[in-house]
């Protein structure tokens, strides 16, 4: 279509002087590929021999996350906002839609753009998937369950979401996008996957992400009080990023013979922790003397969150392997290095 921006295929053709050593794997487009999960996924796909096209507007994605990939001939970064229609030259075999701020402070910064990214961005990616014959995976979220009144949450639970609250731009954006993918499959036979992602943490999170793991770790490393909302008794289930990438890739490559593979699948770690338990664990592992600072619970903040992953086990033979205790160690080491680097940069500019 004439109103679409055509993005040049970033890879040399096989047999060209600069392309002789290119792998023969799939070409994978990752929207939001410079983000936390996207950059980890990019590395895994490259390691198995795929070509990766990373499309990101850098609203919350970071060039630091992909800096080590830019010289890889099988990786290409394209600065683009997916709410603007676009296409890419050349084949695309797989599309991962990870494009949307997931941190409440960041998605609330521009709620209309958050909604547009979820819906219009997904429409644009589905259009590419249909034209390229590509399989496409939507990163949905546990937030579609809202503040649930059952636990754990299985995929057939319809949720308890406030449609006009401060979190609605994200929650409802993801919910309507699930409907969009459902209809795209049933009306246009597009090969879709829907992953409902529960709280994920690990290296390449932004220190200023605003979610509880990054908040607690960064505050502990800086010797600041840890911000606890409410009484700290609300629960979350935390999935290490390596496990999440395993789950996303397993879902993307799952056999189409299973007719329910097109329906949503929970991906998360069913281990459940209160915010106070998480704070105590972070203080223990960082060796920090930080105290706790209690604040009012934000509006619509869920009191309980725990996935039922029975479906993922049955369909994908997947379940997380990394405990919170084990996963926090490399996460803390990553944040420690990030903080040190930022302090050095501030010292050079002072």
C-alpha cells in the first residue's frame, strides 16, 4: 500500500561477498526487540542461527540492550514506531510482538499511545504476517486478569479489570489485542500465538523500569529505603527471563495440529511471594542495610497474582526451571554493574 513505509531488507543475499557465512535459519521480526525481553530473545534466536530484524521506537527499549548485536551480520536494528504502517522487503518467517511499555509508570506516561501501540501496532504486524505468510506471537499479559478473585489464574478465567482506571490503557489494550488475534486467525487464517506473560525479571531490565524487582534491587544497592505499597502482603509470581524466553520460543514453534494452540497460554512461574518476602530476599542477597518505606496502595493494583501453567505444561512441555533465589543473583549483578557505569558517566560529565 502506498501509505506504508517500506523498510529495506537489512541482510545481504546469500552468496554475496558479505553474506557467505550467514546462517540458513529463519528470518524473525521482533517488534520491541530493544526492550528487556526482546533483547534477550534476540540473542537466543541468533544463537540458534536465525536472522533477527529488531524494530523499536526506543520509547522504553534501550540501545544498550542491543549494542553488542549491532555488528552481527544476522541482526538488524530499525528505528520505527509500529503504530505507523510499514512493511519489510524480503521474507519474514516469524513475528514476535513485544512492543508496548509494560511498566505502569511508563505506560501511564502516554496512555493513548499505549493503547495505539497495543491495537494499531498489532494490526500493522498482523498485516505483515498475512502478506508474508508468517507466524505471529502476541505478548499479552497477566494484567488481563485484573485484580483476580480466584487463584491461581487459568486461561479460562475472564478477569476482573477496571476499564476506566489508571491501568486500563495497558490492561484493556492487551485484552482487545487478544480479540484482534483471535479474529485474525478465525477470519483470515493467520497463524497466531498468544502468550499471557506473568511478571518477568532478569538482566537487561532498565534500572528505572518502575516495577517491583528493579525498584527493590536498585534501591537496595543505592542504600535507599525499599518502597513497599500497602502492607506488602500482595503477592506476585516472578519468572526469570531465560525461562520466559524458553516459553515464548516453545509457544511460537508449537505444532499447529493441536487446535487450541491458537488460544492464550499462561507463561510464568507459579511460585508466589508477598512483596515483603521479596524485599527480605533482596536485602539478604544484596547485603544492603536499607529499610522499608510504606506507601498507599496504587489504584487497581492487584492483590494476588499467580499463574496456572497446566496448559503450558501440556501443550509445550514447558515449566520454569529457575527459582527466584537463583534468578536474583545474576539480576543483582547486572544492576550493580549498570549503577556503577552510570556513576562513572556522571563523574565524567561533572
